């Protein structure tokens, strides 16, 4: 049985970052990094498809707001490239009835993204965090400067103290809050035709989700690209961290295919962990344990935790995200085709197009949450879906061709189109072991209090003088995505001596 100063469970971005920083901080510290799968990066997954990089996981980052991530990329000598800004496709098909003060000018009606911005402006108009612009005009230029001026102190204030009517905003659902300031038709328009992740059907914590969108909207109208991707794909980040960690061997030892099954306190404040490695049980002990895991695997360990900790772990919920990819020799799109083109005519939330001038090939990516995840998930063929499935389901290919504009009623067109496809794939993040693409807070959750408790706590009956179990990662953070994972990791590391 091996003994470590610190064991980190999970080799996604959070676990890799924690292992790297712990070893860097004290060269005498021994760190064991344990991962259930046979790969690094967790929900970061980049797959090469006929020369295109298909981002199956996170793909866009805010260069101005996500300072921890940008600093880490610089530290690891990784470059970025521009990514298309968040946009809404002009509404097509049946129109939901809007109130006169919601529709916008007749010659330039409001987009669904502007409708949601309008709702957020109205929710905040009677708070200390209101915009100086017109709360009934989402295009008022004064909103842009206001959004850029908001800082972390403002976001913390919105979470803790913002009210709508007599209720604290963090006690409300986002759908409920919008319904008090927008007509039902406007809410339905956003829900049904918004080509961006609004999560209205999931009804997340209104305060936390509004903070998410205040950050996202602050990049509107920038003269230079605010959103960026990582050169070489997002996979370049975990791979660079792994290289740095491997340079510190044997100080940090890596153990793949080790799934944590239990943890309990030993004499002297040590923590004993049991892992399943195939049919074998492996044990290890450590003075501190960092659980860099999503909600789903943590809830499978619920019997090891106190009732309060179980309640804290359940203060977030995961929402499904799914991506499909199609690479073709005969794309109808070009390098000038904007994202979201025809998105509202497909079972998708977003559509992104890539075109390669050198050979005229193109890749399209469909990206969606519920309800369209339910349409696509039936085309996953494997019983185990721990990575993207490439070139598997012929029915998936047929559906992708149909929704990407090919007339499959014409047998000749169907045959030509099918022959032009060089690769296709699907990634459903709602399946285990992750159980979700991303996470956010439930209505009523005081996220700042939960985060403080989870950063360091004891197991039931523990005699340890201080918290020696630490939960961190994207699921439990105050900034969604990789930036939130890093912020959560930094907070937990402050409590590890």
C-alpha cells in the first residue's frame, strides 16, 4: 500500500492543475494522481477527423475575463486563436407573440439573444447593479460600458444580495425571474429559438446564471476577438500539464484505470482510499485528499460523507451537452458562412462551420443541450461511451446529411452526398462516467457558502484537527468551465498545508 502526502483523484484539468501546483510548491511533497479512465483531460477531448480538429468538449474561452486560464496558457507556452462571438440566428419559422416593448423596430426586430439581455436588464433595474442605460432597450450603447465595468465584487454582490421584488435572486429560478419581466411569448422565443445556452428548461439559480451571462455579454462589440480557442485544440492544455508533471516523477506518480470506490479515516488523521483496478482492489493512504471530480462520481461516494456534505454536493445539477460532427468533400458552406446558420431549422442549439481552402473540404459541428440531446443520443452505439464515437452509426450520418441541407428525397442526391462524407462522429456528455457536460447551481443554493464548506472538510467522526478532504472542479465553482475549475482548484489548494 502506497502512502502520499496528498492524493488527487481525477486527471481532468482540475486534478492535473492541482498535482502540478502541489509539486511545484514543495519539491519534498509526494503526490499520487489517480484517474478512473485510461486518458487525461476529463471532459476536454479533441479528436482529429480528416485533418480537422473536432472539439468534443470545451472550445471557447474569454481572453479578457478568464485570467487564470490565460495565465496558465502563457506559462505552458500555448497559443490561442480567435473564436466566433456568441450570436443569435435571426428567428425563422413561426413567431411567438411579443409585447410591443419587446419586439424592437419593425425593420430590425430584436434577436433572441437581445430578448434575454432585455430580461436581465429588467431583472437588475431596481438593484445596486443596474445599468445606467435604458432597461427597455437592449441596444442602448450605455449597456456595453456598464457590462465591461462589472468586476468580481459586483458578481459576488449579485449572488448574495440582489433581489427581485421581495425575494433574493439566488432563491429564484432563472425561468421564474425572466417570466416576471418578459411576456410568456418572449420567454418561449428564447427557449425554442435561442441559438445559445440559456438553460431556461433547466431553470438554474437565477443569480448565478445571470452572473454567467453578465460575463458573456461583456464581450459584445469588442473591436478585437474576445473569445478564443487553443491552438492545436483544447487537448493541448492537459497534454502540456501532463508533460510538466512527468518531469517531476517520482515526486508525482500517475495511476490510470483506478476508480475510487471508498475513503475512510485512519489513525493519526490519515485517509485510506480504495480503488478498483479491473477486478483488483488497490489501497493507498494520504494526509490530504483532493477530489477533482464531477457531481456524478462524487454522489456515488455519498455514503462516505456526512449529511451536510451530501446536501452540498447536491446543490448543483448537471445538464447534458452533445456534439455531432460531419466532414465532407462537398460542403455547401464556405469560410465566410457564419455560425448558427440554419441552427433553428435543426435539432441543435448551435451550428459551427469550418472550411479548408486548400482542398475545399468542410466540417460542420452541431452542439446542443436539451431537448435536442434526446434526438441525437439514440445514435450512440457503444454500451460504454467514455470518448467520441467516430464513423459508427450510418443512421447518424444520414440524419446529419438531412439537417445540413441535403435533399435526401432525391436518391441521386443522397448517393452523391453520402459518398462525399469522409468522417462523422458524436459525443454525448450526459453518459457516465461524467453524467453531464457542465454544471450549475440549483435555485436556493447559497453557492458561496457551499464552496467554502467543500474546499476543506472532515469525514464523519473524524478527529483530524482541520479539514483534510477537498472538493474542487468545474461542478463546484463560481465561474463555469475551465476558468471555474482553476479558480476552484486555487481555493482548495489554499487549505492544503
